C-alpha cells in the first residue's frame, strides 16, 4: 500500500563533503516524523542503532534532527528506550491514524483503478491543446497525490512566464517570500502591483521596502466586514495581455495542498482603428468597470513599441477581448441600484442567464453550490440567490424554472482525514452558528472527488453550476463563497443590492464556444494577430460536460464538446445521518492523521 504522506526531500549519503555515495541508497524524507537507522542504511555497524536518528520535517520550520541513541553503551540504550516509552502511546496513535489515512487514499485509488471505465479514464483523457486552453479551466497541482491525479494540472510557474512587462496581482492573502520562491520569474518583472486584502500584522509583514519596483494597494472597503477577496492576475506582454482568474491565495498551502481551479486567456493589442471605435465587447466593459472600482494607483511605465503609458483602468481598453471565452461575474462593495442593480453579484449572474437559451434537458434541473466558507444565511436569501441561478430559458422560450440546490461542503471526517488533517479546517472558516441551521440540512452534499484523486485535498475552489447528469448548462469558477457579503442581498423591495466584498469569477456558457482563439502571449508557434469582432450567435452544437461524460451514450455525437474538470461527483451524494458539516469553532477530540485534535493549542 502506497503512503500518502507528503514528501519533503531526500537524505543523500556522502563519501566526502563534495561527493555523494554510490554504495548507499538515498532516503526519502516525509512531512512529520521520520526515523532512520541501521536498516535504512543497509550496514552492519553495531554502533548504528535501528532507530538512530529522528528527523521532523516541516514546510515552514525546515528539518529538526535528533540523534536518538547509539549502541556504544547499554546505559545510553536504556535511557533512549525510557524516552521512547514516554511517547509510545502518542506515536502509536499517530501510526494508527496515518494508516487510516493511507487506507482511505488506497480505497479511493482502488475505486478508480478497478471501477468503471469512465472514472478510470476521466482525468487521463482530459487534455487541452494550446488553442483550446481558454475554453475550460484547470485544477492546480497538489503535492503528495498520485501522478495520474495531477494530469494537466498547473502551478504558478506555468502561468507567470515569458517576457512580462507589468504584473497586477489581485488577491486576499499574500506571502511575498513564498511567492518569490515559487515563481522566481516575478523578480525579473519591471513593474509589479499587488492589490491585496491583508490588514494588521499580516500587512505589516509585507516587505514593502525590500522590493523597490513593487507597489502594494488595498482597495477601499466602504462597508464594514467586507474584504478584498478577488483572485486574479493581469500580465502585460509586448504582444498582449494574459488574464488569469483563479481561487487560491498567494500562499504555500493554497497552491500545494488544496483543490483549486484556474482559468486564463491571452488577448492581443487592438489595432489603431479599433482603439477609436465604440465596438466594445461585454467582457471588456465588465473588466474595465471592475478595475475602476479598485482605485489602483496609476503607474507610469514605458512599454516597448508602445511608449510611455499610464496603467489605470482605462488602459485595459487597449486590448482586443472580442474572442473572450467567458463572461466576468464580479462583486464590488456598495449599495447598487438603478442601472447598477444588475451590474454586480448574483444580480449580474441573473441578468446574463436571463439572456441565454439552454437545452430543454435543463428545465428544473438541479443546481450545485460549492465553496469553502459559509456566511450567515436564511431561507429568504437562499430563495433569492436560487432565483438568480435558476434564470434562463429553454430553446423554445419557456423559463427553465427553479432548480433544487445542493450544497457541497466538507464533513468533519473529510477534514480529519485530509492531507493536512484538522489544519485544513483553518481554511474552511465557517462557524457553528452558520453551519448548523436546521433549514440547511436538506441542502448538504458530500465532497466526493475520487475521479480526480482529490477526496483528501480539501476544496478551496468555489464553483456554481446547473447540470443534468454529466451535461452542464453553465459553470461558474469564482472567488465568491456562499454569503451575502460576497454575492449581495436585495434591499428596499428588491430595488437595491448591498455587497460588502470584492469577488471575481468567470462564467462558462455553451454560446461562448463559437469564438475561435489561438492567440498566445508566450508561444512562438502562434502568430499574434488581432482577431476581428464577430456577432454573438448561439451555437446549438456546443456542449459543456463533466469529465465523466461518455460520448457513446449520446444519441447526438456531432456536438462540439468542451470538458470541464469539475472536481466533485455529479450528482453528489447527500449527507447521511452520521455526516456532520465542518465548523471551525467546534472542538474535535478524535485525533486526525497527524495525531492532533482541534483546536490545536500546541
């Protein structure tokens, strides 16, 4: 059975300070406690005991080394055994819980390898060509998982690459030390602006004085209890701009230990004639309107072949977004009414869906709300939110009708047995008073991600969708959790929408798939040409599906298929009577895979 512990490095035997040993094997080091001795080194020297060295490896604290004992004296051996006995009970518990975690991971792997053809091949067959990369999103790489589960996944180095002239990084939490180590290319970018949501001590730790070419900005928060929560990157190249919308904070655990999603598309510069016209795409207008609310400080920069420019919201009109494959769904804090009522939050999503037509199969079909933090909700708001996500019409013009929502959320056992143990619950900040409301019980559904190998990688990804079987009407990848602060709440007899926080997401619609786009800011094999605007006509042959969709079961196999790596099972299994949704302010005494309880006060 393969261990699911996270590998942190390798212990390499040396014959001298400059040369490694060829006669002794390298020894892998895993996160947590490692015990190394005579059996690992394959030598017979009696001075080396079977438990000679203990190494404790941590991503944050490095490696702590303790020489436990040698066999040179019986007295030292006896003292060592006494020390070991004092912690034997704890070590036994850790081993038992780690064995349980390995059993759970192995059970998931076995269900895929020995299960249906669809599950076995779902992720293996998910391959995205360069010209189709913006049609879908991708999952982020997770450490400690089998290689198959990271098929076609991405890291931060995969997206921040090439000759970037200006980078604008939008996020909530930012760890600059990790960011620079994870993506050294950032050090070469002449101008970097970070729009963040940090405050207090966290903000004080940002090394503002160490990075002379970096600018830090916290967007205004006019309403209390709001946050700047959007997660995006805007990378300006000599040939165009790369826009990335994703779900991870700029910190180590988010990019290595959790289930996350990322979408990106490159857009060329407009030609001179397009700059003076008024033919602006909905994507362009939504993007510029959103960036204007951030109040980012204006940057004066000199760009090759462009000259001196001011980087502000209006600057982003210089790029051609006519071939955008998604619609932007943003939230900005404020009291929105009049023409702004449908500009942000769930009312923006409602207005776009109302203008779309979908196959009759989605009439009254179910909805999925999947996120990592639950706000203080009531049934009235859930109905309001559900009405927005149920908007749209069938091909023959009838309303789709309200769909029954299911809320996918980790259970206590999911967190306890996760890759991080209870520590993963710190990034699922939902208090007991919000989670254990009676009316929510009918909505709960399990986080089941075996087809992508991520059952134990707790979700920080946020998604909302309408589906029928493995067919997808529409899909939203976003930073927005399920809360009034993120999505907004109607007030004043539904004439005003109040939003507290900044959020940003991308909406996938079948009608957007007709836009051909092969432009890339970084690939030399793609000629950077400016695309021509085309009318927005729905394509009846376009089809969004999950990874588990099987073409052989479809009577109409001529549709243009776009697979979305939705990381949870459809339909999701509902909670059983034993399942308890995770609350981060409850006490849990059953030990996790690292032998810890929650909260951990050590």
